[in-house]
C-alpha cells in the first residue's frame, strides 16, 4: 500500500501582462512606511467561517469564483509595520498568495487565451501531505489591441482622509498613474465629502499638467457622502464612454461612507447596474483607524474591478505603475473554477480561503451568475488540501454501512487525481468559454527540493497566511516558513519576496511578545 498522503492542491491562475502601452516616466515619490496611528481602531473586517473538510464520495465537486484582490496582504503588512499582528478576520489567505507573481508558460495562441500547467510535490508543514500547483496563464495582448482609457478618479476628500497616508498618498498614487497614460486616454476627477462635485471634466492625458494641478489642489474636510459621489462618477463615465475601450472608475477612500447612500444593498444595485453598462469599478483603500475593508472589497467585486490597499508609495507604484495594464485592462470576466476530485484517489479535500467566493455546483454553467474578472498580468492562486483514498488515518471516519473498496475502476484506470475546468467570458462576450485539464497522479514528486521556486514560495505564503489567520489545521512555525521562503526567492525583480521574509520575522517577534504577556 502507498504511504499516507494528505495533499494540498494549489491552483494558480496568472495572466501575462500586455506589452506595456503605458510607458513609465520618473515621478518623485517616497517608499517610507508611515508612523504608527492610534491603536484604538474602528476598522471593519468580516469574520467568515473557515471552509470545512469535505468527503469526496459525498461532495466530489468544488466550485468557486476567481478573485484578484490583494488588499488583505498589504493591510497585514501595514499593521505589522505598526507593531501589531493583524486580527484573524483581516486575513484572507488567497489574497496573500495572489499578491505575488509566478512564472508560468503562456498559451500558444489567442484562440484559447488560457494555458494550464501543473506541479505536484510535498507540502512543507506535514510529512504526509503533498501540494498540487496548477498554473493557468493568459494570452499576451499586443499593445495595438489595447483600447483607449476613460478613467474617472473618484476621490474621498472628507475629514477622515486627512493625513500623509490618505489624501496626500492618493495624490501621489494618481499622479503616478497619470504619467503612464497615453495621450488619447481621458481622465475625469470627481470628489465627495459633504457634497460631490466635478473637479476636472473629461480631459485628454496629453494635458498632464492640467490633470496634476487639479490633483494638487485637493484638500480634505467635512463628512463623507460616498453614495452621491459614486452616482456622479458613473454619470460622468457614461458621458465619456469609449466603445471597445477601458471604462473604469477608480475609487480612493478609507471606506468611511457615513452620509448619503450608505446601505450596502443600494450601493450594490448602483454598481451592478453600471457594471452591465460596461463601466468597471476599482477600489483603492487608504489609512487605518476607521477603515471599511469589507465594503471596499464588496464594491470592487460587484463592480467587475479589483481591490487593493495602498499602504505606501511603493504599493501605489506596484498597482498603478508596474501593474497598470493589470489594474486597468480586463482580459477575461466571470471566471469560475470547478474541480471534480476522483473518489477512487482522493478521500477528502478542503478549500483554503475563498470563503466569500464559493459557488454552487450549478452556478458553473450558468452564465447569468457573476464571478471575478482578471486583468492582464494578474496571478490568482487557490489552495486545496486533499487526502488520498488509501490513507490509513483519514480525518473523517468511514461509514460502517458503505462499501470499503469501490467497484468501479474506470476513472482510476486513467490515473487521474482530479479534473479541472475553467469557465470564462471574453471582455465583450455574453457566453462563456470552457477550458479542461486532467490532473494526473503520475506527476507527483516526493522531494521538496525537486520543486520550482514558485512552488516552494507559494507554499510559504500559504503557511504564513494560515498562521496569521489562526488556522486549526495548518500551523507551521515562523522560523520554518522563513527558511522555506528564503530558499525560493527566484529572480524577485521588485523585491516583494524579500519584503515578505521581513514580515515573517516581524510576525514572529510580535507573536513572541504576546505570548510573554
């Protein structure tokens, strides 16, 4: 009999960046972390129950929506830099893993815009487990196929936005983005506080000095009427709408919407209606103390956009300069993943993260069900833990009145561990396309050092996120996580992986200090 295996499946979805139509020009900024704030926080995070272990024979199929948000990771980084461990409810493990890029082979042609590759090996926090990494990469879009941009900067200038880590940082971030735009792109600026107003009507990007001057003049003060601001921004975006282009609102706020349309359902309806008209919504969060993480994530999800938290200028540059195409250009919408585990091979599974992205099995083929969108260059990873059927010590006891050994060996003859399906729509399409990929047992490797840097690093990030989130199943020591990450840095062009290692050390120190109290 084979040795017991409790496997961890990681699905990684990456879309290669378009050949950059936005050419970076130097802009003075700083990368400094901001000083600690008042620890009497009123930040809003939503605690969701963790996904349970599923018995494959009862529920062989798992379905969820793709998510490209990364806000949870940079919020945790901000809190650690301020000398605080993030609360468990602030940790969304999938957003930690999604923060980093992974190198996967691109598709051969644009006819099928996704390619799929797999890598299977040991998981580092359990000698009886393995990790399956599935990489899906999107087609590189030539720059001549990238449409012009119609962007509306929707900026919160209420009193809560005062400070160098809020409105001052917003100005720096949006100025950096302005320098990336092509001459024929358009920018509008709408602000909101006690009331909303148009600071800059649609203006071509070749008038950069006019746009930057409008940003420089912004000042914070008053209460927040975010609902009214969003309505005005959508109206402006519709008037300047570019057929076949990028039509997007970029909302910059601390999420403290306390006047106007504050009911989530009303905001959802507004954002959803405009999504159907082809206008996307990206949310960029700033500041802590009264930050509404839950609302920011919800609005971006509903608006077919992405959500990032900007904790310093380096993060602003990452989101709006280095990943400008990823942030602005949607390459596929309503992307769903469905995996069917082979019950003859897999006894149990558990999806790590994506608690607020789960779908019903029937939702996968229903094109009316909304799902996440992906921008060019984005990387998405989902992780499953699975236990093979020949395990001697399953976490769920077998039923007494059930056949111990399956009689149907047809699936097992193919050597398939699972079958992956990905469904997506093209940005202007209404009908989904399907990609299929079998996952084979023969590809399992037994030694961690045989795995790629990406494989080992993503495992370290998964372990770190679960530890901060107080996982009852995976609890790897900080020192071991650090050692794993340090041996898997790869090229690390922008230094994000090295920065991750410093966060592990900070969390370890803070955890030890808490334990000694």
